[in-house]
C-alpha cells in the first residue's frame, strides 16, 4: 500500500526541492526523482 514519502533533491547550484508523494517503497520515489532530475547532485528520501 502506498505511503507518503518525502524526497529531497539538491541541485548543482545548491538549491533544494522537496516533494511529497505516495509510493510503496521509498526507493520508488528516489528513482522517480532521479529520472526527473538527472542533473541532481543529491537525492534523499524518507517516510513523511
């Protein structure tokens, strides 16, 4: 069952984007963020 997941994306300039989505696993949210932001310097995820 999907649960709320917080994904934080850090871009090369140092700015951060936060996204809360519903994913079965945290890794699903992280992989989606990686696909949407391939230039990201860092991507982290946790349950919201």
